[in-house]
C-alpha cells in the first residue's frame, strides 16, 4: 500500500491503570472511526509517568508482554482491523524490567516487541532505577499496512538507532514518548527544548528518507508539564502534522509511502554512505589510539 493513515493518541493519564487502558481503547476506536489504520499510543500510557521518583512500589505497575494489556488491545485490533503500537512497563522476570513496546497487527496477532535501548537518568526521569536496557536489538515489524520501526522516547536523540531501524527496512519510524517541561522553567527554555526535540526527529526523516511519527502525552504530573506536541514529518523533514501543547488530541494523518523512493532517489544519502569508514563510531570516545 502506498498510502497509509496513522493515528496519534495524545492524552492525559491518571493513577488508575485500568482506567487508562480503557481510555486508550476508546481513543483507538475514535482514531479508527477517523480512518486510522495504524494507531500509536504514547509511552507508558497505562499509568502516570512513575519515573519521576525512585519508588519500589511502582514495580507493581509492570506486567508481562504478552499479558493483560496486550490481550485487551489485541481484541480491539482484530475487531477494528487496525494495527496498535502499545508502550508498556514489562516485567520480564522477578527483578528484571523493561520499557517495552508491543506491536499488534490488524488481525489481532502479536507481532513482537521492542525494548527501549537508551535509558535516561535525569531529575524527574529516573528510568535507570526501573528499566534494564533492551537486549533484542533494533526491530521492524511487517504489519498489514506497512513495515514499521518502533523506537521509544530517549532513543529519539540517537541517529544511530533511527539509521539502523531504517536500514532494516522500516517505512515509518514511530516514537511513543513521554517528555515535558519542569514547571519552574521559563518560556524561552521551554521553546528551545521542544524545538530541539522535534528537530532531532525531523533529521531522522531527512537522513533516512522515511516518515517519523512521534506521539507524546499531555497534562501535569508531579511538577512536570508534559508538552504534547505530537507530530508527523515527511521524508524531507517537513512537519505535516503538529499537535497541541496542552490538549488531548486524537489525530489521523495520511502518509504517502512512495515519497520515500522519491526523496531517496533525488537526495541519495543511502547511496553515498561510506560504510567502510564508520568503524570508529562503535567506540565510546575517540580519545585513545
């Protein structure tokens, strides 16, 4: 299919896990009514963003994948005939947890999962306390409507992750994310941070010739204002959809996947890669012989 409609679900969350899941299902239904074929939910949508603190009780929020949430969403995917991208807190084993996104195909089948590779640790974002870095590598998923790649939030700052996923054949890069502003920050700082966040992801579109779909949450939680601003950029980095910074939004955007071939032909960055020169990038820093 050359044209695919993607749904972006940008919402607030509460402390009630079941309520958040039901809300997500309602929003998937709304996106499907608007014509969405692939629906992406925001990062860790079944709870408040619990990584604002280091609290052992929060491990009770985790679940297996596949598990209860994927079972519920699989039924909805099959009923509506849509693909669902679902970011969840995965309990892999006792004492071993991941920030993981499951992909459910339009017939409800579970296609697999991607475990977040890059884990931040900043004030208000204490993810290293909760999550083990992913060990499944970068992933693509052949869905009914397109071959997609999924990366998660902090992954979005790393061009290597986007490049590898694109080289694996991803036609669209999806980024479920949860990022916001400290309530104490000034407007100029907020603007600069959002622009940097969007710019780095738009650059992945340009460098790889693919659409990028980034879905962020909104609302205030524990002194952090999640900035929404979900967006879609085309393979030349043009923003073709821009979400609100304050309100919940269920948006559907049509992507023309043939644009990848057009831009990659006219701006042949993949053709001109000098892969034999890139070995140094596998080192942490080039400070030694």
